[in-house]
C-alpha cells in the first residue's frame, strides 16, 4: 500500500552474550564480510529455543533472541504505541527501525526521514554546544542551514534552556539533555519520529508539553512510534498499539484492547501481588514488592465495595536520595487513571528532604465506596521532582458489591469511577393536605 511508511517482515535480532562490544576484530570483520555477501552470520546461531521452567527461552547458549519474527505495518500519519515489560524487545525494535543496529534476519522498510529520541546520551556530540548539535542534527536529516535557522528559536524556546544553548551538552543535566533532544527531533520536521521511554527523565510539565507536541506532529501528517510504560499517555495519544513480549508481537490493534491484553498476561497473572528480586534490577531505587490488602490486611485480589482496603509497597534505596516520593495511580481497564496519590505531596511546594539508603515499607489506605465496582490496576513509581527511579505495574484487583448496595438503590452498575457515599440533608419546605392544599 502506498500509505505504509514502516513495514517490518519477520524481523529477528540476536545478540551473543558476553561478546557484544567485546568481540575480536576478526569476528567483527567475519560478520561484516558475511553480511556483505548476503550469507548467514557465522557468529550467530538460529537454533531452536531451549526451555526453562517449561517456557520457551530466548537464550540458547550465549545467543539471546532480542527480537523474534516481528512483523507489522504503520501507515502515514499514524501514532502507534509500543508497550511491554522491561526486556520485551521494545527498545531493540526502535534501534532496528532507526538503523542503529541491523536485524540478523527479516526486513524493515522505512519511507521517509527518521528522527530518534532513544537513550539519554545518544544523538548529540558531548563536546559540542547545544546550538552546534541542533545544526548537526539538522544536517543529518538532510536540512540546509537556513532551514534549521528558521526553526532554531522555536527549538530553544520549547526546550527551556535558552541561557545554556551555547554550553557543551556534556555539562547538561539529564533533564536538560532530554528537553533539547526532544525539541530538536520534534521541530526539525522528520517524516517519522521514534520516541522511547527517555521522556520519563523530564518533569511532568515538560512531559505534557511533549504529548501535546506529538499530537501536533501527527496532525501535520507525520508518523510517530512511541514507547512507554505510561498506559495513560499511551491511551491518550495512540489510537493503535503493539504489545511486545519475549521479543515477539503478542498483540496489535486498538490501544484499549492491547493494554487489556498486556495487563491480563500470565506474568501479571491478574495478581494482587507484584514482586521482584532486587538483585536482578539495577538502579538507585527498586520497588521490591506491592500487594493489595483487604480490610483484614490479607492479600486479596477482590475487595468489598463497602469495606476499606490498602496498597502496600516495599522498596529499597541503594543510596541517599533527595526529594523522594512514592506515587500511585489506580487505573480502569481502559488504561485511564482514576486516582493519584503521593506519599509526600509537600514535594510540590519545594520540600527536598533526603532519605537515607535502606529498605522501606509504605502503605496507603482507601475508605469503602471510594471506587465503584469493577476491575482496577495499580501502578507505582518511586520518583523525585526530576527523575523516575523505579516503576511497578500490572497489579490487579476487583471491587465487588457482595451485599447488593447498588442493587438495593434500584441501580445497575454505571461506568462511574466512584461509588462514594456523600452526606445528604433533607428538610421540610411545605406539605400538602389530602386535597392538595398547601399547609
């Protein structure tokens, strides 16, 4: 079809563990020569998967299958979300699309200029100033100096780094870097924009600006591929999404359906408990365990409408962190956030206490009737005003009306967020007698 701008056909990407970035020059030349002659790479194997605990493994010896037979199409002017757990293959897919790395098999066809916003640290030369990097990126996209100059003031204003534009970017904070990188990618008019979860580094206000800018870009007929763990952001700007799992496309289509498929996957298990081994996770802070507790403080995937419940989180800080807060979102099945709570809302007014390294447990309690009947999902994050350190999601629970309160009121469940019981006051204004005369 003429309106297809990205087509992936049976794309696979393999890595040799322990060798990537540490291989010999001989192996690099051997692989390059094989690719040049259209022969199989002798340094990778496409043997059948082995099994681990009864499940197919992406690891065969020292070969890791980062992408496995991935196929999809993206049309002109579409904005497509890519979701999935860490390690699912999302970022690898973006790197293949942006030509940072090549697939070992399969084909990706791209029609149009691509701008990529991937990890912090890619795309800019650290020794050059912000100004010089803007012009360098424009040249890479095939734009003339005058074309870049016409967009330059908009780029600097959007990035909010005016006084630092002539400073080498190696001296930028991660937030400043991302603001400028996104502004450059979004304003230099590429036909295709690839955006990874890197936006999580920016503050909330800038993230909202980015969402608005991406919507403007698609209205101008450009295509966006947006990778994120933020289901609300995906739902708000992406009509269509792709779910990646174990290097494969697990679901594709309407975003609401794809998000539901994601949250219903076996690794989440519809579970009221989330847990990870902190030794398996890098970072300054790690969410180790999250649990939904009923009114008896028992782990439960079902809570009663009229009873209170709690969400408990355990987390580890590997070093002292300033301005730290645990934030929680409760979402409906369609991915929209219904409730947000912060462990330290005073951060909004500038209090930046330092919390020492250690293992912590926090609990937030909810009163009965706060949520209506239905299925809800919990997403937690540990963050400061400028950084997100750890995210846990996929915790699921159901609110049920076991005593029929809603039915006793003569109502069926309505698609409302809350069933909270509010105080009503009734007073007599006047009465009528049996003949209808006011008294």
